[in-house]
């Protein structure tokens, strides 16, 4: 698994989990979905992603997007 696929998988899990939590637990969890979307948007412009930094420190092999 590369850093790119780890970041994309993590983002997908966060979005799906927050939607499920908003549906079944409390509607305010939709803000977690908004945060994840905002983070993906800013990463597309800047190339900087906090999750990528964490995955790098965990030893995930680099990919092409988040060097």
C-alpha cells in the first residue's frame, strides 16, 4: 500500500463513518464530513495533507501525490 492509497482510503472511511454517525447518532456529525471534504479540497491545491504526515511517520511507503 502506498501513501496515496492510504490517504484516499482513510478519507473514504472518514466520510462514510461520519455520514453513518450523522444518520444514526446525531446530525452534527455531518460537520466531520464537511471537514473531510474541506481537507481534501485544500490538499488538492497545496499538496499538504495532515493524514499523509501521520502515515509517513507510521512508515507507509511514499506514492506519487504526497511526497
